[in-house]
C-alpha cells in the first residue's frame, strides 16, 4: 500500500465541511485559486497510521448539475474535480439535522460511481431537535460507510480517519441506485453501451454520463462522440422538456426513502428532513 493518499471533501454549504477540514488538517493548510477561475482552492494534509493524507476541500454546492459555468462556478469546480477521478476517495459531509435535503448531492455521487464515504456531521444538533439517526441503516441504504461526527468539537474525527484509511484500501462506490421512470430508463439503456468506453476512460459511470447527456450537460457532450450526442438529442426530444424534472424527482425519491428508513422523530419515522 502506498504511503500517500488523496481525498476530497464535498458537501452542501453550511454542512460543516470546512469545520471538518480544519479538524482533520489543523494548521497544515494551503490556500490558492482553482485554475482558470476565481474560486478559492483549499487543501491540507494529515498523517494517520504512518501514512500521509492530502485533503482537498471542494467548494460547497447543493448539486453537481452544471447548467451555466459562468453562473455556477462552485458547482463546475466540484463537478469537474469529482468527475476527473483525481481523488482516491470522495468524503461527502451531510448535515444530520437536515439529512434528506443534504442527501440530494449524495445521490449524484452515488450515480457517478465514485469511491464514497459519508460523514454524518452535527449529530448533536440533530439530537437536540429530537432526531434519532440509525447510522447502520443509513449505511445499508446507501451502500457505503457512514461515520457520525461532531466536527466543531472534534468528536468522531479519529474514527473518521480510521474509516478513511479502510475506504482508500478498497475504493468502493456506493451500491445504492437511482431508478427513473420507464421512458427515461429506456433512453438511458439505449445510450449506456455507446458510452462505456468514454466512461471507462474518464473513470466514471456510463449510466451517469447517459443521464447527463440527455440533460445536455457540457461535460457529457464533450465525452460523447458526435453520433452518440446526436442520438441523445433525438431521445431527449422524444422525452420532452421535463427531463431535468424526471431526474430530480428520482433523486429526491431516493433521498426520501433513505432518510425515512434511517431517521425517527420522537419515535416516529421522520419526513422532510
């Protein structure tokens, strides 16, 4: 096993991501800009079990869907970095007190098939709100490791470092799946075989590329050949103007099912979390 590892932190604004970054790296941090844009780039490092871990703190974002790079710079930086498969592990920080809302981003990372570990942050705030979260149920539903922490107090950080070490050894994507309505699934299935080579070269999922191609994403268009892009445009035309709504509904549906299975509020199944 090599002595250095690269991990990326990603999460919604106000999920405590930067607080966790500080808890992991302490004073061993560097600040600059991402190439070609004015978005701040923060990175740092820590050592664990004799190994060095480089940590990249990606810009806070609610989504990895990029409609316009000029107005979605943070999303563009985060999406391009994750898609570039540079990090050996993506660490997704979610706010335990607003779990369902935060899991929308998680569903996108699930679709991208990146090696994934979820950090359940601010569990103390969730408890104060009467929310009880079954960490094992959450991990089972997502199909990836989940580690509870209170980053502001440093609680759970040592356990997180151990979990990160275990995760980089296997580099396993989450096993959950976003299922779409039948017409969209058929269009995705038609495109996936055409995108296998491009997805393998990019280190990402052909299914994710197919969905993004149908939505007209610039990165997916760049990865697809001319004929595949034309076929995607034809299929998208048959689906109509509501592809983005179909995709969002399916992701929110998965986020809702996962949260409902893992969270109870005062002894009842939680909703709108």
